[in-house]
C-alpha cells in the first residue's frame, strides 16, 4: 500500500510574479514545477522545484522521464531511488536537469512517507532545534531605490533581523550607494548581507568588500564564478569578509575544495540542485565536520524542517513566492521560522493553482 502507483506533474506560477534581475540573470516569471506521487493507499506526496521561465520543455522532459521509473518504489525507498536514478542517468551525466528531476521526486517521496507515518519529517529525523532564524531575501538590481527601501523596511516591520541585497552593478559605486541607503533605512541593528550571483570580477569584489566594510556587511554571497576557488581564497584572505557559497553545486566537491583553501564561512546547499534530502544532509555533515554552519538556498519550506535536524543550522532564506498558492504557509514570528506540525512537509499546493503538464 506504500508503493508509488502514479506520478503527476504540474506547473504553477506565483501571484507575485513580475520581472526581476540580478547581476547575471533577467527573470520574467516566478514559476514552479510540482511533482505529485500517488501511493497505492491513496496517500499523496508533493515536491516542487523553482523553474522561473528557463527551459520549460527540458524541465518537463526530465520530469516525464521519471514518471514511470518511480512507479513501484516504496515511498520510504528514497535513497535507493536516488541511487537507481543515478545509474540510469550516468550516460548523459549526473549533474543538471536530470538531478533536479530526481531530487523533486525524492522530496515528494519523503512527503508521502511522512504522511504514511503521520509524522512531520523533522520528527522522523530527530530535531536539534525547534525554530530557525530567517532573513529577508531580495534587493534585486532591477528595483528602484524606493522599491528597494520599501522591501527592506517591510522585512524589518515583520520582525526579521537580517536582509540580503543584490550587488554586481556595472559600477561598484552604485552598489555602495544602495547598501548605504539600506543601512540608513534599517539602522545599525539589522544585519545586511550582499549577493553578487557570481557576477563580479575579483578586483571589483575586492574593491566592494573593502568599501562596504564601514557599512557593516554580515557576509558576501557568490561574489565570483563558483568554480574560482583560488579567487574565493584571495578575497577572504585580503579583506577578511565572510563568504557564503554553495547554491550552484550538484555535489560536495566544491565544498571540499573551498574547505581545503580555508575560503568559506557559510555553506548554502540548494536542496533540489544538490540532489534531494540525503545529499543535502550529507553536505551538512561535511560542513559540520569543518565547523561551517549551514544556510541553504531558497527552499525554506523544506529547509527549515531539515535545518531543525542538523547540528549546525545557521538560518534560512525567506521568500513569499508560494505562500498564497499553498494551503498552510510557514509561520514566521520574531525573525524565526517554525517547522510545521503536519505530516510530511506539512503543506500542499492548492489544486486551483496547478496546471497539469501532459
């Protein structure tokens, strides 16, 4: 009764969708692909990936390839499923869209497993904390000054203690101006982080890190191309700024390389890109062994319960993009997010928000 008998695929678009941009991407749609596994018992589990407007046919194709492959697995065979998929995908490579597809189904299987046991996933795994700090994310380069300040002040009014701002403008001085405006608006008590989305050269990242020191920057995310390990080492050694990285990684090799160079302060795994719950937790354990806290990328509705189960949680990134199209938005109060008490991940997409992918 706990075997998967069917997988359904859907597309959803956030009601908050509007064009936004960082230093390397123009995003004209905030959209998602949702996988639903249906067990023989009738229990369902959901997993979703953030797709934006990129490669919709390729994403749908990767997901469709696993629709029949997943049938017949017990919902609790999450690790076996990932291992078998990796063997199936070896010819075309383990990294890329095929890993995204496998991870989304892995997440859905965990949801169905939790619902079968009538337990939230953070209780299944055993928790170390019962709440996680969250920070407000955004500060897009496409924002006007008024839009930027409106967003950070709204986060502050909601009780969040930290906010992240995009940098990587054509001129470093523009980034400094925006960061100063944010500091003036939120005052000295709120933490400010900056994220270049890999869009800077090492000289510009050095210049920005040095000039931003007086503003008080908590950490600098993805200043350089994520494979420039020596650049990360130089930036950290020469400026002393704390560095965060990891969202682009499909495995733990970059984490190992950065650890070897003493070039990282915060590890930021992306649950879907790194391959699902098991690889996410493996990377968190490696980070813990080297005294690095974990601050995952984007998926707070999955990351908060997972962070509650590891010894080195640092915080979660907060976006509101799915809140109005799910049945149970996560509780955030006083700058902390609380894992849901419901079984599995504790939420489902509203059927009205979903369009079937055929």
